[in-house]
C-alpha cells in the first residue's frame, strides 16, 4: 500500500510540474511536383488573359505539413511534447498514424465530416518558381475547437495560421484564461482588418512574423515597431538568410546560422517557432532563444518538405553550442 501511494504522489508531482505547449494551427498534406522545364517557356505574356497550360510532372512527393504539424514535429526533435489543436478531414488516417508514431497528442484534433484535410499542390520549375493551389478544407472549421475544452494545464500557446474564426476565438480564450500566447499570423495575416489585428496585438504576449508580414502588420494596424513592442513582451521579426530581430526591452539581433545547403525553405518558419516556444517555456534568455530558433530553421532548410529532417538532439546541441534541458 505504501509503495502504491508513493507511486501515485510521485506521478502526480510529475504532472504538476510538467509544462505543456498547445499549438493552434493547421494540419495539411503538401503535394510537391517538379516540372523539368521553365514556366517562362510555356506561358506567353501576351496570352495570359486566356491562359490554358498543362505541365507534365513525372516527380511528385506527398509530404506531411501544416503549421501545427510542422511546429509539433520540430518540438519532438527537441524532446519536447506538444498538444495539437486542429480540424482535419476524413482523409486524415495517414497523418494520424504518423503523429501516433511520433507520440504527439491528438486528443484535440477534430475530424470534420464530409470534408478533406487542408492540402497544398505545389508545382516547381527548374528556376525554383512555384505555382501553388491551396485547398483549406476542414481547416476553416478550426472554430469548432475550444481551448476551454482542454483538460491539461496549458502553460504556453501559439496561435498559428488556420481558420479566421478559430484564430480569433482561441486568442480571446487565451486572453480570458490569462494563458500566454504567441500570435503567429503568417500567410493568414491578410484575413484580418485593423480592428481585428489591434485586438490580437492587445491580447498577445508575443508576436512572431517575417519581415514582409511585419510591414503589413504595421501598415494595417497603424502601429510602429516600437508601439507594437510596448504592448507585448517580445516582437520577433525573422529575415530569412539575414537572421532575425527580437524587440523586447531593447533590440536584439540574432545572427543567421549558415546552412551547408539550402534545399527548401518550406517549413523553416515553423521550425524557428519551435525553437522560440522551447526557449520561452524553459526561460532561456532572448539571445539563446533566438539562436536556438535559428538553429532549427537552418537544419530544416537542408531538406525538402516541412518534416523530413531528422537531426539527433546532440547534433542540435552542437549547433546551438549548449546542452538543452
């Protein structure tokens, strides 16, 4: 009886101190096709008004993607678990098996009947130009999920691109529950008007965008970098190969981590955000948090697709220059 009691309290103690990251975002299939020629040889500028072209693509790869899936995958590389909150379609079974193998919690992934999981169809030519068609599918029903329904203690949330109503709802819930969160609008930023973006800025604890999104955010919100920074604990702006900047009490410049090869930028932003989440949750300095985020992005860019890189933890630590918790 004593040993059982001790075991119960030991496990309860672990659960008490365990920290949880919740990722509100998308899960998607990315079908990437390679056209072994150049679009410019087949698209006539003076005939664009009646465009009708067909590209023969002998090479096709289907990758697992979506903001939530990519971020959770990169956190798993850091030996850190995450709770995914997303809406998917009836074709989700292959992705479900993958997440199960990675031991990623799926309790708050909702299957929407008579719909498909979000899908991107990307055709790339030999100049790395891309033509993309994106079907949001079940992602647009993200408001069917509620952070209030999560029974686990949530210490940090990232609200990444998904359905507009869902992003607004989840930000409001975090604000009401006083759960710190990163607002990461990404390519979904144009969905929101001035009033909506200012509400996000007022509610968020942190904001993470790339340099183009930062300009758009400032233009639509009517706020400058310094004005946005004063409303959050940190305003993070990524600049691709030029590194990133973190505006907190002062401006911190994060140098880029040079990659041996740059194969595919798809998912690099999500990898970077996994590093941010890990650093914030484990109370790293902003310098170390930014460096770890850059390390994760530099590892990802060497591999095609958002979840095909697989570095060991020691390899990540070597690039980071420190042991991780």
